[in-house]
C-alpha cells in the first residue's frame, strides 16, 4: 500500500542533513538500503548514440560541468543524455524495488541536493519528499524544474508524466534550454546533444508510438492503475477501466466494490482487448484481474514505474514496454 510518510521523520533528519550539507558540500555516495540514492545513471550503449561522448557538437571545450540532481531516474536518464560531458547527473531513485511515492530520503540525498546547480523533480504530489528536500536546502543560484508545473498538471492530476510522449518532449526542450542558461559557453554542444537525442536516440521510441497509434487507435483496453493513462492517450488507445479504480491502485487506497464489479464485467464480456498492469504494484485486486484476463484469453502486457532493469536508459525501458503492448494488441486483434 502506498502510504505517504513525512520526510522529516527520525528527529528531523532532512533538516539536519541539509544544514550539514552547507558545510560538507555535495556527496554522491550510495544511499540507505532499499534504494540506490546518490548513484549515477548507467551510461547508455555507445551504439545507440547516447553515451556521454556522442553528439558533442561545437563549443564543448569550456570544461564546465553542471551538477544535476533528479528525484527519479526516468528524468535523470534523459537529463544525463542531454548533458553529456557537461552535466554530472545524480538520480535519487534508481532501485526498481523502491516506490517513489513513499521513499524516505537519506542524509546523502540532502547533501546531493545541497550541492546541485540544477534539480529536476516530478511534482504533482508524486515526490513530495523531493520538494521538501529542496525547501530544506534553499539555494538562490540553483535552478529547479518541477515537471508538473512545466506541463500544466496541477496537484490532484495524474502525476505519471514520463508516460506522456508529448510531456517527455516538453521536458527535453526545457532541460536543454536551462542547460544553455547555466552554461551558455556550451550552448551549441547542448543543441547538438538534443538534436541527436530526439532524432536518433529516441527514433525507436517515437516510431513505436507512431506505429501503435496508426494501427490500433481506438482499441479499448483495461489497466491496473493511472500510470497507464497518459501512455494510452499518447497511443490513441481507449481506456475503459474507471479512472477512480486506476487512481485508487496508484495511490494505495482501496478501490470500490462498484469499480471492481465493472472491471470484472469488462473482462468477462471481453470489452477490453488487452490488459496492461504495473508489475511493481500488483495488489491482490490487480493480480485477480490479471488472472481473469488470462482465463478469458485477453493478452496481458506489463509496465513498471521506474527504469527496469536498473541501469537501463529511458528509451531502452520504454521501447521494450511499447513492444510488449504492440505484441499484445497484435495477438488480440489479429493485426
């Protein structure tokens, strides 16, 4: 169950850590057990053109390195690939077993935030602990990006913006623009990184999305939680699962009996063609729906909340999941 917790537990750990950070500087040491706080995103394979040495462009000799912290590794992976050799990116959430909703920051996380020049958080209530980390270590020279604010989704809205293709591209634009402000001498380098990332590195991701949308737009699907909703919108698929159920599972609250009955009817009546679920949050209700869908011959596809496996790049992770959804749709529709 996802139960929000206070990041100021254990006797004000975060505030003390932030104060300590002011005198000790930035640390990138590993976090506590159950997370990989402070670890770097693994560099993508050079063959994909996403390694830190690719797409360097002109103006790459200033020697400036922007210190970046990302609350979650899906945004951190993008920031690292856009920054190349001119950005040192640390993601706090990197362990696939860690739930970003109720993560409890460590002293190392506070020190990392204290030393950052650029911070990226998701917002929309998804990582409130990250907002409090930033507030505990105010820095007028640090640039903060809250993705929810950027894309215009207010608290209470669907926070899973990294599953919205349109929002992903908006974040890419914003990160590049802010890198150029923080390091204007290397503006051409960042423009080159962005062009390579969008046109070459993300080509399989963009093609997978376009292919599914062209072939299966309007196909009715079911899902386990709201993480799937922005992706379904981006793919042009029709979500039949009540949003109240999707939101309840995502937030760790109990779904209503009415919603569960409606979903059972959708599955038994084969109103949905495929069922997509978050394998990192398979509650008993979700497990039962997966079992029922398979019993009715409805193909099941999976997604995860954070990069899986650990060390995968954003695009590797997303393309693998999109391929799984495409395969399920093909099996269900015969197209």
